[in-house]
């Protein structure tokens, strides 16, 4: 769900949601068979249209609706649609992780992964030893009110125990599968999703 450039500098906190709504608006003009994966649920039309209208009129109003007027169920529907898109990028590299951290009125999403060569020479050392370093790529942001719905949705689909704060599970995206470790940060500060290893895929077989 990368923006392919600098994230919008709007004070509103809906960058990722705004891009999804724009894709949804385009998809509505297509037939069901033509629509991109993840954009074919007519059952949520009322929700998406309401949010799209708010975005067109006033981006700040969209934040207000998401944070104060939607039901918990509606916010979980949003999380359920956006999470597969968030998960899609890290499947290309291992290890990698997505950090969703609540800061003020925003939930910031950051992709961290190793570069393709995976190593970098230690600075100022004649040693031939190499160490891995993370590359970081902003993925966008959401209203901070989406922190709890994201956590709740992940708990349900990954089958967390009631008191479990860290859980290892298998996830899939477009035929790719990965073992991931999901950590819920204390005090609803956010979520860290570490992609641990690639698993055999039925598509590859």
C-alpha cells in the first residue's frame, strides 16, 4: 500500500483510507469480474459511499466520522479491507516487518526490511565481516481510532488467546504464504508484525 512517493502533508489522518476509497470509486465503474482483488464487496457500499462523500467535502470530516460516528463493527470492516493490502508488501523479503504505531491523532505504518543484498560493511573497520541493516519505508497513516479495530481484527483471524499479546501464525496473500509473529503493544500503542520466513505455496507447487 505504498504511496510511491512522499505521503500527503494534510493534517488529516486518513492517507491509506483515502487511497483505498479512491480505488473503490474507480472499481465501482467496473463489472464484478473486472474489479481488482479486495474491491468486490457490494455489501459495504453504504459505508464506503458515506466515507467517500465525506472525503470529497472535507478531509477533516472523514477523520471525525471514523473516530466518533462509526460503530466498532464498521471500523473492523475497514480494518478487514485494508489489512490484506498492508500485508501484501512484506511478502517479498524476509525477514521484514510492519510497524503500526499510534502517535497523536494518527496510526503511522512503517515497513522495515533488509535490502536485497542483505548486508552492509561495518564502517571504519578493516574486517571483512558484514552486518545487516534495516531499510525503512513509510506506508502511510490512518486515524488513531483505527488502532483498536486493527488489533481486534487480527486477534480474531489469527486466533489469539484472550490474554495473549504475541502470537505466531501463518498468513497468505495472492498465493504467497509466510509465518508471522504479531505483537500487540501495551496500552493500545500499536502493532508489530514480523514476517519470519517464507512457506511453501500451492501456487509454487
